[in-house]
């Protein structure tokens, strides 16, 4: 049953707003963005559903506004926002990053330094595997309701054989871009 057609229809429920014809409380406790699906443009920020915080909903919006190698960050918790896949340490993107169904893989390896042989051969192995998966199946299987294979995207970062640089690159992949693993 419909509770409301606009926020005025929620007047009997102080502190709520009308979302999909249901009066909801925008400050509902949460641990993931999924729990905030009923809140208009909502996201789980610091354990509470907050409304109207997302700045994008698709990667196309980000590439149209900012250019290639920008994606709409899709965190488990937190707001959706446009972020660059590139940084001072992360300088190469391989694969179709424009798909909202893309699976991102980050690598943090020594490239172009004293340990270049190890980093370059490991990176080449990752690139070969990416090419084989993309070439043989077009990517990973589609998610439920998805439109087809999910493309793999490799983001290469250089750690310069330096612990602090490696931490900075890994933090960029995990915290700024929102990768789930490296």
C-alpha cells in the first residue's frame, strides 16, 4: 500500500521523507549501502543512512564529466562519487573501465627500479591472464540480472620497492577508489 506521494504525505511521521511511496527515516542505522536503498540517493555514512549524498550513479556520468579513467565509486558503505583510477603511483589502466559491471584488479609492484625484473614479469603475468580471460570468455560471468560478461580491469601501481610508496599506492586503491582487494 502506498503511504505517500510526496514528503507532505509523511507529515504524520515526523523526521521521515517520502521515497517510493513509503515514509522512511533517513537516519536509519546501517552497516552497508544496501540497507539505505529506500532512502533517496542514500548511502551508509558512519553507520547511519543519509539522504542525497551520492554524486554519481553510473561510470558514464563520471567519464562524461571528467574524462577517461574516471569511475563511479561503488563502496559497500559510503557515498558514490566520481574517482580517478590514476594517481602518482597508479599509472596504467588495462581493460574496459567504462562498464558499471567491471571487476577491478589492482597490482602494487616494483616497476622501473632496481627490482624491475620481478615487478615487470609479475605484471606481464597478470596482463597475460587478463587477456586470456577476456579473450576466451569476454570476462567473468554476469551477475544476476546483468547484461553479459563482466569485463576485468587491471590498475597497475608502482611501489618503487619502497614500503611507504607501496602503502600509499595500496591505500589509494582500497580507500580512494574503493577496491575490495588488491
